[in-house]
C-alpha cells in the first residue's frame, strides 16, 4: 500500500535511503521511496534534496556532513556585501549547502547565521565592521593548502 507521508517523514526517509546506498538520479530515489510504499513526485524530491542540503558529488547524491573543523572540497568563487549586515557568497552549482554547514560549524563570532541555496549563501553578520572580518575568516576556511 502506498502512502503520502508528511514532508518531514518523507525527508527523513530520503535521508535514510541516501545514507544506506548512493543514488545518482532523482528517479532512483523516487523508485526507492516507492519500494517503501511512499509516493513522491520528482518535484517534491527535488525540493526535499535542496531543503535538506543534499549535494551531488561524483555523480551521486550525498549528505553534506562534515566533521567539525573539516574543510569541504569546494571553492568559494566570490564574496560580496549587500548592505551592512549581509555577505553574499557564490560557489559552484550544488555546493552552497556544504559551504554553509562549514561556516556554521566554525562558529565565527561575527556570523549570526547562514542561508544556502544551490550556488549562493547569504551570511548574516552583526554589523559593517563584523562584515569585513567575517569575509576574511570565511575565505580562510576554504583556502587550499599548497603541497
């Protein structure tokens, strides 16, 4: 019997599916949900993936889990300001969530919070002075170490 779960339960199940076995397409995720008796449209799955911060790396969907202090293998391509309390970061497509997770884990005192889309992160800061310090600290989080 197929059921329509509430969004939270569907997302929890989606996380369990991705943790258990990598998937490379939304159609695969939809089939796995269906095997568990959960009806979900492709558009619902797409929205769920975005809201959960699930990223596609190496052709498979992955959770943006980072150990505290670990820097993800992503690049912050641009950093700009918007007003006195906002920093706008641009990344490659699909990498914004993992960048936001790393910034949140760093617990920078200037940063109030982050909001991530697909390739853009909004970083709220306390004031204009905190803004420039936060940009430097954020860019340092993602500097590549030269060998």
